[in-house]
């Protein structure tokens, strides 16, 4: 089946952990903005894919200027971001017809390969959703702030230099590491299913599209849709810190 293919690229974040005043999706990576590289990965892998770019409203003019200056002539619908990622996707889905396959991708994952994109779209023709993931290899701990002045039940949100934590013996036991996976994007769904899932009320647990869809399907056991989790790529990193940008440059230099 040759269905219409859409890309929603999410680039409305402020990127505070990267430091500096310019959001990380607009930083240069080997001569091109991170966002341009993220979009180009799809336009090269899936010729004719239709692009919906979600941006903070105040950055739309800047992005248009970037595209003009860098001669990045990619037809794309620009959509204003919402209060959270969840609300940004809700806004973008208004530009996607229900009979399409839609990939949702982080604008700061510029190294996703054409092979992974094509494989995910192929699998999405058989299932209503497909999500790339990687097995967790590190040993995991549940930790709490060490300071007696801090409520031990409150997790340390800003874990950086000078932060001290302690093992939380009262925390629930972790799931066996062999069953834990880190989730990536792009995540590809039947657009009708994704639109239905995003009719749910917002919850803080909705950190990606898969979590929204899985919540929706759990609430509607009569539905027969299935979401497949498949191997992702170690090089499909999300740029969050300056160290990630350095790593991305190193990966590009090897290609």
C-alpha cells in the first residue's frame, strides 16, 4: 500500500541544558543547522514526504531566515508549539490527514539513518505504530537527594556538579535490566490512531508519542491496533548537552 507519508519534526524547545542563548536545534553541525540535518534525513530517505515543522512562534522568522541563508529549499508547514510537547503534537496533527502514515521525530536527532527511516516506514505498513528502541546496558539505581534538608521522596531533577545523591532503599524494586529499553524517534503511526490518542487529556507521563498511544490503547481494549518496538541505532543520539554536539561532530567525521 502506497500511503501518504508525513513528518512532524518537533523543534519548539528552548534547549536550556545546551547552554547559550540559541536553542540547540538552530546550532550548526558541520555547516548546517541541527534542524536542517534532521529534516534532510527524511527528505532523502523518503522522497516526497510532507514536512510539518513545529517551532516556538518567536523562532519562526529566524528559521525562515536560516532556510534562506543556507539555501535549504524544503516545502514545509510551520506550526506553533504548545505549552508542552504533547500540545505541540496536537497542534501539528491538524496538518496531517487521517489516511496517512506520520513519523514524529525530535528536531535534535540529526543523525538518524536513511536505512532506519525506511525500515520503520516499511514496518508501519503492517502495524499501526512502530517505535525504535535500544536495550539498556548500564546498571540502574533509584537514588534520592543526600541532603537531610531535602524531602527524600523528591527526586533530584538537576543532577550536575555538586549534586549529592544516596541509594533509596525504600524505592520499589526495579524491573530486570533485560526488560528495559531506551526509546528513540522517529516513531511512526497510522495518523488516525495518533489523532485519536491525542484526544486524551494531558498527563505528565506523556513524554513521547508511544506513551500517549499505549495509554489510549489500554483504555480501549476493544481496539485491535498493535505497536511494534524494533531495534534503533546507537548513533541516533538526541543532542541535549554540549558534549552531545561534540559526539555528533565526531560521528559525522566518520561517515
